[in-house]
């Protein structure tokens, strides 16, 4: 059926890559660009979130309403260097590690009762 032989064609001239310092820079340029993108999109925002969280935890004071990492909401009763005592119900207090506080909602303000 196919009796004609098939021959390989000659390869075209390949473009020569620049050599020397220019070639090294051109090969490293995409890696440097990827690192810059990773820094500005991943590393820097994470560092800013960590700084904001540390500032929030260090500014805790008695009476603040906080949310723990597990979702418990309570009022700060006392503070130490590493722990916070949080009242989650009347006469029920738990100790929470400062790093486990995920949100501060501000002081609890109880509106006056309307007994009219």
C-alpha cells in the first residue's frame, strides 16, 4: 500500500540563546519575578495580619468582649502574660491562651432596663 520511503527532514537553524552574563540574567529573570509576586501576594499580607493580631491581643483589657478561636464568646475578667480569663456565662470562667483570641468586639455595654 505505502511503498514510498519516508525520510527525515533537516532541522531548521535553532535560535542561539544569549551567552555570558546576559544569558544568566535572562534565565533568572522569571524566577525573580515569581519571587516578587509571591512576596507581595502571600508573604507581606500574612505578616501584616500577624502584626495586627499581635497588636489586638496586646491591647486586650478587662471588660472587652472577645471571640476565642473555638467560637466561644465571653467577657475578659482578668489578664496575665500568656493567658486570659474569659467569663462565658454567669459564674463560668475559662482560661484561654492569648494567641487563641481571634476577635475583640469591644467592651460589653448593657443597656438600662426600662421599668416604666
